[in-house]
C-alpha cells in the first residue's frame, strides 16, 4: 500500500515536470517566432534574377540640404537696360534703318523724320543705348508726334525674372538669395539668378508680392514673356544623413529602402524621412552613415519581397 502510494506520487511529479518542460519549450518557441516577426525581411537574389536587372547602390552620407521656396514667374526685359526711341518733334517718318532683332549701338541713327521746324533737314532718331530692337511700332510715311513710340530696344544679355510669392512667405525672402528656375522651352535644364528686389506692396486680391530676380542671358536663349517655375534658396540644414529619393519606396503606408548586405543579399529597412530637396532626402531614422542603399533596379527587390510575404501567408 505504501509503495503504491509512492509510485503514484512519483508519476504525478514526472507528469508535472513533463508539462513544465513542454510549456517552457512552447514559450521559447513563441518568443523565437515573435523575434523573427520583428526582424526585417531579407531578400536573396539569384544569378538568374541579377541577369535581368541592373542594380545600382549609393552610400548613405552626411551632407547639406537647401530649403527652397517655390513660386511661379515670367521672364521680362531688364527695364534698367531698355529704352524707347521717340521723336522730339512732330513730322512724317521718312526712313527706318532697323528692324526687329537688329543690334544697334548707342548714338546710331535708326530713323529719319521730316519736320517743318528744321526747314527741310530731317530729324535724326538715335538709339539711346546699346541693345537689340525688340519692338517696332511705326512704318515709313506715318505722321508721328512726340508721344509716338517708333522702336523699343533692350539688352537681352541681362534679364529679369518676376516672380510672385505669398504674403506668408515674405519673411523668408531677401535680396541676395540664390534662385533656380526652369522654362518649358528647355525641359530638365535649370537656370540661375539672384534676388535683387523684394516688392513693397501686397496685391489685395491674390495676397502676393512681386520679387525681381536678375538673370544672365549671354547666350540669348531666354526670351521675355516665358513662364518659369522658380525655386528660391531660403535656408540650409547641415550635417544630416542624405540619400537619393530613388532609393525610397512606399509599402503598406511605410517608407522603406533596401540596404545591400552583399551583392545578392538585401535587407528591407523602414526609414523615417525629413526634408526633401531636388531629389535628395534627409534620413531621420533607420539608416547609418556608410550603409549602401539600392537606388536603381530596386523594383525587383520589392517584387521578390512581396512574393515572399505572400508565400508566408499561404
């Protein structure tokens, strides 16, 4: 009887020990799964994958980003280098020596006016400045007076870009700031200028203010009247981690990049992005300086990642 009781007690203790071990093993397995679920997925590419795509990477570096203010504007003549040719006397225009796009020198005779005041001697119309004829208003034989505009000439090598900024952005713009702009005629090309004047009047309806940007145009490609998309450099942030925006992907409302661990092994990494400027992104979290991120061809990595996740769900 006594030995039977001892054997029963031993069996109960052994069963409890087995159950305890099983519980610990299950807990350990659960913890392992939980840790695995928090690890960032790794994408492995085969030689066959790599044969069909060209991957390019760049190193995460520290640098600077310029913050810019965007505005719209239009190219204009530099009115400080623009002048009109008019007659100082009434009479008949009997000769025009220039036409549109002709280049003239200051003092050059550009036309003649027959007027009674000079007793048969024609009045010479002279160019007041060096420039190119941009406007022709009159024709030979026309009766003109002192208000008649015959020519307008301007120096096309120096132009203005007139841009409209919002009233709320006025405090961020000042004389001397660098500006860049693009025009439809030359897609992908950026032109440069400098803010030389900030207006002193806010338009009542639009609540905008005009600023003037000086633009060099020695090659003559920019033409007055062109519309422009303008970016004005306002502030700069320095010593920040920077990557190309080509490395960034959106996946399930998360921003990710692929970090190259080797030529065939890539890690999906969630990142937090800050400021963006001209294709460069500030990285706030998720990357370290010196790591390599994929910038071109990463679509195949995203595709392989999604295939792997779908396979796990199945």
